[in-house]
C-alpha cells in the first residue's frame, strides 16, 4: 500500500499507567503449554523473550516468526481478561521495539487469512478499557505497515474509533484521535474513514469540546488536513460539514502557532484540490481579511508565512470573479440564495445597485417574490439583506421597494421565528426608514 510505511505513534499517560499495572502481574507461559495452546518450541521462545530485559532481548530474525505466530494465536484463542491484557502488552512491546517487527505479524496470514487483524479486532469489543485501547494501538500499527488491508473490516475499526472520539474520558478520545492521525497518513484509508457513520461529525464535536486544549485542537485539525489531500473529500467537506467557519474561529482564538499553521495548511489544500467548491465560502466568511491580518504577524515557521501568502493571493485573485453581476443573477433566478460573496461585497452594491432597476425592476421583483413564497430561513435572510442594500445604495430605492410590495413583507419578517431572518429584516427596515424619499 505504501512504499514508506508511516509509523503509528500513540503517546498517552493514561494508557502508559494501565500498561505499567499489567506488567506487574505474573504471566504464566507454562499454563499455555500445559493446555496445549502452544508447542514446546513456542513455549521456550515466548518465555525466553518475555523474561529477558528490554536491553538484553535478542533480535527477532531467527525466532520472530515462531514468537509472533504463537502470540497472535494466543490472542485469538484466550478469553480471560487478565491473560489477554498481558499478551497485548507483549505484542505491543515487540512492535514498539522495532517497526520492522511488524513483518512477523503480517506473515501470520499464511497460517490464517484473517490474521493478524482479526484477533485484535475482536478485542475491541471486550468489556475492558485497557484491552480495547491497547488493541487499537496495535491494529493501527499493523494497518500502517500493511501491504494490503485484506483480512480486516475497516468499517468496524473506524466505527469503533468514531465512538471513542465521543468518549467523556479525554484520555480515551485522545488515544482514538492519535490512532486516526496515523491511519489517515495512508491515502487508502481516508475515504473509508470519511464515509464512516458519525466519523467526521465526531471529530468536529471533539474539536468544539476542547476549545481550551491546543494539543487536542492540533491533533483533530491534523486529521482534517490529512483528509483534505483527497480531492473528492476536499470538494464536499466544506458544504457538508461547514468546516471553514469553524476552523476560522479556532484560528482566531488560538495563541498556538502550530494550531494556526495546520488550519492554514488545510485551507491551502482545500483551495488547491477544490477551488470552485471552497473559494466562495472562504470569501463569505472573510478569510481574506483574516489572512491579511495573519500576514502582518511574526512567525517562527517560514512554511506558515508561505502558506498565508498563497491563501491571501488566491483569495484576492478570485474575489472579483466571485462577485460578478451574472453570478448574482443566476443565484436569484435559481431561488436558492446563500451568503455567497456578492451579497456581502460593498463594491458589488456600489457598482450594481442601479442595475436592479433594469427591465422594470425585474430582479428586485424576484427578490420580493422569494420573500413572499420561500420558507427557507437562509433565503429569507439573504433576500431581506439584499433589498436593504439596494435601498442603501440607490437613492430612490425606498419608493421602489414600497411600490413592488416588498416593504410590508420585510416588516412582517421582523417577527419571524428564525433570529437571522429577524435580524436581517430589522436592518432592512432601518434602511427603509432612514433613507429619504426623492
């Protein structure tokens, strides 16, 4: 799958403390030999490896296949919680000692096509935090070093990760997001996680719950950065999950350079991979203004300076093309108004307000009909805003709006149940009241 295997890196004090507790328990390899779960040869190799200190343990080349094969088989067959805990510690130690040791785990598929993944996947459903968390770390390492993910149902693993992201135990959600960081380095896994039920939404919830935790913010957005390398994901994640304004708010509130850097890098990917789908939203949410502000700060990392300049130049270049009159006409005619760039561009209204009078105020009348017929709060809010802007920028606008019957409807919308509709209607009425008749 990868020419260079990314290494799984999970560092968590909670998991380390649980591991330390398990290490203190005596592991009896004799029991496995006596119950014929391992052969005499396997017993000798397992015991010799486990009883030697980390410093004196012999390299695995000569015994690796036998040692790991017996270990994976035991994890598959043993049901006792305490025994499983101990076996998982040994397995994880082997993988942590040298990333090349993963090859011995992958070789077990010769014995059983479901190996090495199936035994550890089963452990995820055990009613024991340590077993599930330790198994997830091992699975992540195995998946990140696999030539193929055949033999593993990634849907189950990603569904488990999505569930742990929602955990109230911050240590559990931390381990889950660290596993995900490693997995998403592998391109083949990105779309599969993206399509996992509640996967992306759980990541966003975790981000929102940890607004005072810069490290967690960084880890979560790092996952989104990795997802954004996939063109298909970059093209839809903004509209589907509204991540752009969320990330902008996080960046504005953050004092950590690395958090801002990974957000800017994610925006860069979204522009490079899917500019048409993301540029308008970035402009609407004033990312250009924010990037101009960021460009004035001092940064220790030259990469962030380069990315900010890229972002600023791309947004500046596309600003005018995204605020054209033809685009605006098309949006109004479609009846699907949104907060696209023209609505919030002062330059657009200054240049085009008089054009609303063309063809007997045809476009203005369309806005009036949308106010009268639409039930979509966004459409009502945007249409109210636009009529207010027309009145502000066109000297006879107040009279025209009353003549086409839109004034009464806007006043009615001041009591609408949606707060944004009420707010935009109020602003429009203020303009209607303050602009003089001519």
